[in-house]
């Protein structure tokens, strides 16, 4: 049986990306409520910030610092 491979964590740059410091991030799947099918690679890499809504996201979720 072939299962879907989720390698999104390979794109996550914990030094540049806000995602690594966001309390909405699901670390096991590299998803969040705004991107339930996968956070965009350029966001995981830290090339774009999530301080305003981004085309294609779900709801009005934004970067929320993890306390």
C-alpha cells in the first residue's frame, strides 16, 4: 500500500520562517488552520511573512506567536 509522503518539514527554515514560532502550526504535518492542505513552501522557507491574509488561505488566521 502506497501512502502519501509528507515532506513539507524539509522546507521549514526555523531561523527565517514565522511558522516555527507560531502556535497554530501542526509540527507533525506542517499545516495550520490557514493552510490545512499544506503551508506554502515560500512561507515555510521564510521568504514571505504571514502578517496579512494571503490568497488561497482559509479563514482569517495570521501568525500567532507561541507563548
